[in-house]
C-alpha cells in the first residue's frame, strides 16, 4: 500500500534499466506505473504516462528491428489495455471496451511475461464488468488466474478473485460470488496486499448492508478506511486528492 515509495523505486529501476539498455524493463515498468496510477484515480497523471508509453513503444519498434513477432504483439496489447484503463478512469466505458484488443494468451513464456499477464488480465476483467459483460469477465479472469496459479504467481490473485466474485454476483449467483469475494479478502490479508484488500472490503460492506448486517458492514468499512488513509498518507497532495475522491474509495471507507 505504500504507493508513493513504490513508484519512486520503479522510476529508479527504469533509469537503471535504461542505462543498461534493458529494453524489456524500460517498457514494462512504466506500464505497471500507468496501471497503478490509473486504478488509484489519478487520471490526468495516468494519461501522461500512457501517452509517453505509446510514444516510447513507437520509437522502439522503429529503431530496433529485434522488437518483432510475439514480443511486439505483447507490447502492443499492453499499450492497448493501458488506453482502455485510461478511458475507464475517465468514465468512458464504451471507449474502454473498444480498446481491448481481444483474447488473452493462455501461456506465458517467462517471469516478466507472467507479471505482465497478471496486470493485463485484471484490466480486461474490470473493463468487461463495467461494460455489463459479466460472463466474459468471469471466464477470462478465471482462465488467467489458473495460468498464474500454474506457475506460482500469486500477486494478482486477490484482484482476479474479486473480479470473478463480482461477475458471479452479476450473474445471479450470490452464494458463489460471496464465497469468491471472501476468498479474495483472505488472500489479500495473507499477503498484506492492502492495495487489493480495501476494494474487496468495500464490496463486502455493500453486500452486508444489503443483507441488513449493519455491524459487519461498519467493521468492514472501518478496516477499509484505515487502509485507505494509510495509502493516502504515502501519496503526494494532488494524487491523494484524486484517490480520496474516487467513488470506490469513498464508499469503501464510508466517507
């Protein structure tokens, strides 16, 4: 949940990668940064990063003849999904859905690709849910989670489980959806993944309210609020303002 410190470390890593001509990392790290910034409500900052990412990608493909084939396709897929995430941040669900390039690959070649895969699958699921397509969201997210489970990548599990749970709720499968959301909560807690935990707590609080379980809803929102305030405290003033203004953060924290 220490987003400000994390992004400083990523920028330092990007500079080292650039100095070492490590082309893969100079693209993937800014892509991760863009995704985190956008999902944390900083649309203007995220737009600058996505445009920069697209320009860097274009320059790299023109200048480096080795950026071909499957790697070019993977990089382009990431760029497209970052634009989808930008549109979603702006509230333009139609443009976000149109930006998705298609199906996710069902294999990953190496650890770096696997990390990117986890990032991409969460973007697809969020966009499909927002676009009112819960079954494709569920299918794609489940398949992606199984791929990552198969190679031992856990970091994206809470977010993917949350998407699956919300998709199941939208598909009128409340028991299965609630079970998936509770699993997402426990996975996030077990990893101390605060950034992924507070949104799950917010959804569970809303469900508790709907069931008339006020005590549980209050407890969940108190926990979410503590996390939200911890995260906000590590952000600069402008980003903190954007984050705390997000409807999801306000609902989850009971503001």
